[in-house]
C-alpha cells in the first residue's frame, strides 16, 4: 500500500494543531462535566479526518479511539488512517458482532478474534506492558454498534490472560483446564484462532492476538519450549521465550456458574418448549464451566456490571467521535430495532420476558462519552469554538474533464501550492502533464513533504482528496480527477490455512469407497489385528454378500471415497467375481476414446493459422492499472497465459475456471481490450439477458476513459435499436458487442471479428456448441466457467486442453456465513433487519412463480419497513430489465426472485441471500446462488430455509453446503456433485456413466494414464510433461500404479496413545500412503516428532515399511514377503549371472536366483534389507517402471 506519512509534518507543525493537543490534554485531566458534551467540536472536513487522526497517532501520548456511526465507516476510517500512518499495524478496527441484539446466532470467529486483539492491546497499555509504552501510536476505530455491545469486564479479561515463560512450572492438566475456561475450543488439529489441542506433553494453541499458533512443550509440569508454528504445514518455526495468552473470546466459561446463578430468576413461563429446552441445556453447560457455540448470548449474565470498549481505555486515551449527529441517529435506530425485536421474540416465546438487556443504551453511552471528554470531529453548534473550521476545504471535482484538471493543476503550482495526486493512473497523468510542459515522475511513497510550487504524482489509492489551506497542500485522487469512486482498498488476506493431511477427504463409517483392485464397497472404520506377535491397523471394507476385505494401512492410497455422478447409491461388487474387472476395462476404453478425441482437436489447432496479436501497448497498461483492486496471483497467471496464447499465430482456445466472483470477468475484459487495441472486434456471448446487461455495464464502466465502442444485442433492446447496432457492427463502428445467443443469428455480421468470449458455455444448447466448434478453428476463443474443475482432472487434461484455474479468493473476501434453519418469521425479520441496518440489500429466492405474489404479501407483513420488487423469467423482458436496473441502483431493499440470479449477477451491495424451500434445490444450485452475495468487502449471510419434514438426502445436502462455507470450497466433500458436473461439462455427458461406475478418483487416474500413453505413442516427450505436472499436483495422480506389495514382520501403525483422534490418524495414513521418496519420509518423520512428540515403536515401524516400499520401487522389486525364517524379494525379470555374482559378493548372507532374492531373518535384517535394495537399484534398469505409490 501507498505511504503518505511525509505530509504529516505539515499539520504537526501547525500552531492550531499544537493548540488542539494542549486543549485535549487539559480535558483528559479535567473532572467529569455533564454540561459540555461534546467537550469540543472541531468542524473538520470528513475527507481530511484520517489525515488528522494519523497526525494525532504521532503526537498524542496515549491511545486514540475513534467512534463512528456505522461499522463500514469505522472500517473505512481504519483503512484510510493506515495509508497516512507510518505504523499501520498499530491501527486496529474493533468489530461489531455480526448478529443483531437478542440474536442467538454464535459470533463469527473472525469478529471475536479482532475484538479480543483490540481489548488485549488496550489492556496491555493499562498494565504498562505495551511495547510502545504508554500506548502512544495505538489507534482504534469502532462503530456505535460495537461500543453499545456488552463485553467482558476488564477484571475478568485480566484474570483469563496468562503470561507463559520457558521454565515456568504450571500443573499440566490445570493449564488444559485454564484453556477451556478461557474459552478455547478443543480440536484435533489447530488451524483457527481460539482453538487448542494436546497430544502427550505438547499443547498447540492459537491465541486471537497472534498471526500464528503456538506449540508449548511441557516436561512434566515445566514449560520446556514455546514455538510458533505454521498452521498450513503444522511445522514449528520461531522459538519464543515468553508469550501473553489472552482469552479466546469475551464470554468466558470460567464465569459460567455466576451466570447460571444470575439466570435462576429468569421467567421461562411464556417461552415455547424449544426455547425452554435450549436454555436449560445451556445453563447446565454454564454450571459445568464448558464452552459452547452461542455462549455470547449470555454476556449480560456472565459479569456483574455492564462493560464495554470504553472500560478498557487507559487514562490518557483521546476519545474522538466521527460525527455526533450520525452517531446519535445510528444508536437510537439500533435501540428502537432491539426494543421491537425483543417484544416480538417475547410474544413468540423465543425470549424470557425478564431477559437482561444485552447492550448499553444511547443515554448510558452518552453519559460515558461525556465522562471521558469525547471530542466531536464533526460539526457542532454555530457558537461553539471550532479549531479546525477553516483549515480544510473540499477538493475540486473534474469528473474526467482532463483539460480543466490539467489547466487547474498547472495554475495551482504557479500560485505556490503543493499539489499531490494519488492515482492508479500516475503514469498516464505524467504523460498528460508532460504535454503541458509540466514534468513530474511518479513515486510510490511520500516520506518528506514536497516543496511549495510543486506537483507530485503518487502511484496508489486514496479514497478522496481535500485542500489543507495553511499548508498550501492540494490532495487530489482518482475520485476527483476521473470521477471514479473506488471501493475501499482490500487488505491482503492469507489463503485459508489447513493442515497438509486435510486435503484428503475424511472417510466416515458407512461411506462408499473404491478399492482399485476389488471395486466398490462400504467402509467400516479402522481395526487393529494381531497376527502372531505383530500388530497392524487395517481399513475394513464390506462388499456384496457381507464379504469383508482388510486393507493394510500403508496401502490406504489404494482406497478412495466413492464419488459418483449423482446422489444415487452405487452398486457394490462381490469379492472374487469378475464384474469389477469388466466395469473397469469398459471405463478404460471410454477414457482412451475421450483422450484421443481431445488430443486430435489439440493437434488440429496447433497447425491452424490464426492472428498473432501485438504485445501490450501503453493504453493496455493504463486500463489494467485502473482496476480498483489488487489482482490475485491466479488472476495474473491466467492473464499471462491468455495474452501468451493471443500473441501466438494460431487460434487460442482457453478455458478459465474460477469460483463464483473470483475475477474471471476482469481477465476476459483485459483480453477483449487487447484485441480491440489491435483493431479487432470482440463478441461476448452470455446465456441470459440479465447477465448480458450486467456485462455490458461492467465493460462500459471499466473502459469509459478509452475510445472503445461497446454495444449490447439482447431482448432488452428494441428492434430499431438492434437494427442500428447490427449496422454499426458490420461497418466496424462497434468494437465490443455483448449479447445472448442472438449474436449467433444469421443477420449478425462483423467487419473483423478477432475474439469470442463465451461465459458459461455449458448453458448453451447442442447446436450452439457445434457453432462454437467451427469458430474455434478460425478465431481466438476464451471460455469462462464458474463450475469448479477438480485439480486432479485439471492435471489429467492440462497437457491436451488449455486451461487456467483461478482458485484464490480476492483479497479481503470474507466467507459467506451460512445458516440452515426451519422457516420462521422471527428469524426472517432479524436477517432482513440486520442487512438493512448496515445499508445493504437482500435477495429472497422463491422458485415457484405461481405463488411468488403470495410470498411478497407475507414479506410486506413481516418486514413492512423494507421496499420490495419481484423479478422472474415470465415477466416481459423490458419490464425485467427495469426491475434489475432499479434493484442494482438501490431503489429497492429486497429482490424477490426465482433462480434468474443464479448466473453471473454481481451487485456488491447485496450481502444477504435467503433461499426459501432450500431443500428442493440441488447442491450445485445452492452453491451458485450463495455465490451471488459476498462480492464486496462486508460479511455476507446466506439463510437456507426449509419446512419439515426433511428427507435424509436433503438434510445431507444442506449440511454439506453449510460445512463448505470457507472460500473456494473447491475440491471439498460438499462440492462433489458440482465438480462431477464440471467433469461432464468438459468431457461430455456420456462420460457420466463411467464416472458413476468406477468413481471419480479412479476415473481421473485412468484418464491421466490414457493421455500419457497416447502422447508417448505420438512421440511426445512425456517425461518433460510429467516433470512439469509433478511440480504442481499430488504425485499420486501421476500414475495408476500403486507400488510394490510389502509384508514384513514389523508392527506398523499409529497408536491411539500417539494420535488419539481417529479421523486425523486416517488422514495421516492416506497422506503417508502417497509418499514417493525417502526425502518425503524424512520430512514427515520430522513433522510428526514436532507435532506429536517422540515416535512410538509401531510409528517408527510404519515409517520403516514406507522406506522399504520406496527403495523397492526404485529397485524394480514387485513384492517383499517375510515368512518366519527368511525374506523373499520378487523381481519382474530374471537376474543376469553378473547380477547374481554381484549380490553374492556384496551380501554374503543373501541368495539370488532367477526372479528371486532371499535374505535370512536374523539380527539387523532391517538394515541388511535396505542395503540389498540399494544394490538392486544400481543393477536393475527396470526400476524406473515401478511407481512408489
């Protein structure tokens, strides 16, 4: 991000600013004065407030707390102050909970983490532990909602905070109890803040105030070491000597007994049976001191007196109010809403009549603000002293009128002003100024104030400009110069971090699985069996007729979860019959056919002549720089691949797969602009008129600063308008045409079509697809799809199909919080009011046109304060266009619609979607619909409503979509049917049957094998392709082979006392089974010691067997078996006489003949076996042919 801290010295040296600091210092030491609230009003221009707060961050001796009306405003202020601040990490945003008052919904983990971080930072200042003592430079922004919400008391928070040092003696089990009482949730693997786990003497814990979790190793009751670790790799990193461990949240189970006692007087007589049962169960948990989700509902009872953020402020805090009028309006609005909601919930039996108020009222807050001498940054009464009234004024607005802007900028320089332009178009502005004989080179940061009579260009983003009169400083941004209102800068977010083994789906008892040699059966868990004095763990699989197969855990990679083409149960095979072999060979033939067809298409395109587009020009760079966000790495990679294709003299045919809202349109838009820059026309083809209109507006908005003509052809346009567009298109006066299948009509002609962009090709009919196939041989074609393509399938196809995958969420994109709940008017009203309170809009999806009007009447009754409009496919096109446009422009609060919004609609202000009768939708449809919200930077909500009773399949489907709420849920269990649909879309519908017959995992392995064989037959250097693929995908996909069979007298498993969590053990087994090299085994061994402590004997035995398997595969050995007296090694080819002699010479105890080598089972046989395998690897050139797994 851009840094502008150098400009702060201009105001910091200003006499009025120094005077303000002195006045504020006098106030903080003054007694409580009710008469003077606010203590001061500054009359400070809104746009300049972040600048002044950043100056205060430097000069105020303690923390600065800034309260604004709405959460979005508080977040925006924090973002803007960071740009001006030299200490961006000391600027914190105190979140409001994402639930309305009285709502029982659990607080979001991210909200809890951010709130605890702020409270912890303020308390550290109070306790004198702040690194920047005494709190200088700490800035906190909060909304009135966040301030009104009752919180933990500082005393309870202090008691729950532990400082741990290496060498401290703490009773181990008492420490684990403390973690639970401080609100940490016990889990198997620590990946999220607020969780902990323990294995043996090791405790992993993720405090909310840290970027990374901690691994605390005890020796008895003494802390032996403290290490930070990476949650993605689970590997330890830095060693620490001391850490502060705050509580995991504000509702602390430690105070549960006190809460339960306070709740004894609660009146449940008017509550319904469900509420009585819920509260009864939760009060029991409070008495036991246990954490449970939703414990925040009891915050009013956990602590004796109401506390809020203000109680955590140290004495020397400067308390600022962004704007008193806005604050009061927002607070009273929240209070009125809460009062209304309380009455409704009591009447409906959802809330006890005498339940405590979970917030501080505006009167209470106002009293506290007065006591803390809050200063109003906004406008006070006319007669009140206003220190900053004439210091700032609004910057001039030019709205893209460049001639006026350039002339004024040059003039301002001549009058002695310092002009600073912060723009993503800094290079372009420098060129334009150069034409006026004004020379200024863009810089990235401003660390010193510029001289008077100067023009400074800064490459970056700032929300808006202003004029600082005493400092002769004119700040201009893209908002003033070009008229672009930018969404706020997104903070870089780390991708979701999960432990390495979680990428293999958990198997649960009863799941269908596929064994590569025996077919489809049902998994029944892990069992331990003793054979002689050896113990092993096995996967138990049941087949038809009750037959059981026990698979050794080191062969776990031969078993995969069955993923079919739909929700139907698969056919289970019989052990010992030939039916599985028949099914599998049929699938192998089908896979070979599809691979051959794709390869043929690929080869034909390689030799077809096409247009080679020119490299990017200056306008291309300018257009790309005007993108208001940081591109993700995936987006940039996809764009590079597209441009590389375009610049080659053959037709491009690239598929871009990306989750809903991950930025595919921006890639397409840049490609289209590149084509236009080379004099070619571009057609953008979309499946629906609604989507056509959206793309049309997106392209026009993004390219309006450039001489590009964009038109639309759809039923939203009148026949006369369509006629004019067609004429202009044929004459070459239209550069980019957006349209539905109307674009494929015979009367549509182009002067020079160079590129076709197809959005969601799978939604077009067969005849349209044939049309596309013909076009692909002549012009560049770019296809976009939001259907996730499984990574395994991508790897299998990447060498014969040009594909780009965008699976990184845009920065600061938050996962959609998903609630599955029975239809209930109170829930519905709360959900809608929560969205309206933050100025947002709502999609209400009801997929039955015949009674949609009735639903509208119901919604009017439930939420009379919300305006509503209806949209569905049976409304005339022009009327639907007006509906969608009106909703997009914010004229209505709720769009009540059918699934017409499913594809591509993008309105960032819509952040709640309510889906009625969600149990009647397919999983893919629910996923697509949910993707319509969460496109902006605010948390989005999805409510999936159902009416009981639910079928088992519907229940599983709704549970799956709820569980897959993390970003880019991608190849997770919940998205299975979605991805198999994606496979069908790429490979053709006829492949569905084969996917169903052998399961998706095996199907992709067969496909990979077929592609490799065909490429080798055609003389392709397959090894080069294989090496490239190994770099980017799991090696297990690379070949179908599963390695040598190993049966040795070694106890080999992960004991429960070593890893107690069953699913975690299974995931590790599957990961270990896919290992292919000794280096990987060493790596995993090191990781296991780090995570779980010293290896047990069976765990060491398991790693030994894996080492033998890798060495055997390198040596070309097919099988190794120990049978009491000796070990036999089986080879694929007879050994030569020289090889037999060499083995005898190097290993006197070994015997070799034909395809066998024998080794006595004597002391140190493990080392001897490894040495023999090493010799065979040297002697046997066949070794390369046996994969390790």
